[in-house]
C-alpha cells in the first residue's frame, strides 16, 4: 500500500466525519421542544453514495526513474 493510497484514506475518513448525523439532543437544542426534524438537517455537508461523489485524486509523486 503506497503513501498516496494512505492520503486518500485520510481524506475519506475526514469527509465521513463531516456527514454524520447530529445527535437527537442537538435538534432539540437548535429547534426547540415542539419541533420534530431529522438529525441530518443539522449536518453541514450532505452527501449520498449515488448523488454526489468526492473528487479525491491521489497525490502527485515524483518519477523515480528521473534520478
């Protein structure tokens, strides 16, 4: 496993953290007791496996045969 693949996994894990649903108590805190809303409405980045893709390119590496 090369270093560029490792960098890609780091970026994927960071992006996955951004799309997690908020806990239920955050919805209560933000909107109040009477409102019922899905916790995904509080998340900043909304992503779906089919609709939007992450555009992650592997890092550029120097060509080893050029000394």
